[in-house]
C-alpha cells in the first residue's frame, strides 16, 4: 500500500510542497472504512460515556425527612392504604427508580481506539478534508488570531475544523483557541470523536510530524539472514 501525498500550504493559502502520510492511517479505502462504521460508533459512544460525570442523584424515601408516621389508619377510612407521606405518589415525596451516582465508562481496548482513529482520518482524507499548513505566519512568534484565521480560511472556509498543533508551538494553539469554528488539540490528544465531529482536519506541519512520531506505530524491518 503506497503512502498518501498531502498538500502543504503556507500562511497565505498557497502551495508550499507535499508531505507523505502513511497509507495505513490516511489511505484506507472508502469501502473498508464503511465496513468498520460500527467500530467507530462504539469507540465514539465509549468516549462520550467516559466524559459523563455520573454524579447525578435523586432522593429516595431514606433521604427525605419526615413521613415516619402513618398518614391514616390502615382500614376503615375508605381510602387506599398508605404507609408514609414521603412515598413517591405524594407531592414532596421520594423519586422512584431515579438516577444514582454511577460510573458510565466503558472498557475500550487501545487497539480499537487506534483503529477507529485510522478509519476516520482515512475517511476525511478520501474526501479531501485533511490539510497540512506550514505555519500561521506569526510575526516574532507572537500569538495572532487574525493571522491564524487568514491561514485557515483558504482551507476550510466557514466549515468546522479540528486543528492539530505541536506542543512545542504554544503560540499557534493560542492563536486559534478563540475561533468559533475551530477546535484545537495537541498532536497527542487527537481522537476519534474530534475527527468525526469536524468537517475538516488541519495539521500544522510540526503537529503532523509530532502526530506521526507519537501516534503511528513504526515497523522495524526484519534483518535478513546471511
């Protein structure tokens, strides 16, 4: 499987070369991606579940004060028998079968998460929605939202994009963090959900190299026997 070639643009949106992207991450066929949609769905659902705090709680009869006395005698009143005014059927009473604190996280193997990320990145690449920008053209390494917007607009226009930057270039992160149609991540934070929810994925060149170095497994060639 041959590597995929991605165009690199400069801060003004003009072509500035190409970079090779590993085919096992960015070059999976559309048919193969479609066949693994259930895997991507499972990983996304697990990620959303893990983000839930699970601290919700309602009061049951044991947590509500009062109601210790029987509201009326068991028989002879013509009314239904009741044991407490704190029962769920009374106003001000307890909640029946309500949510209680729990852990929503699901066990997701690392290989599943890595595979799902490869499939969604390939899906965006197949649609021409993976971009690499050389830099944002920051002057004197000073954060500039205006400069970052000028570099991103030719690539994504007004579409929602996930921007991946390197941890070494904090000023690039600061330059795009306030853009309403941008979600910025460091290269080691890129995940399936943030690719699925974005129409475009934009890597800075440093961020792209860092992603390949930290998140893509490198195969070591086997030594030939003499």
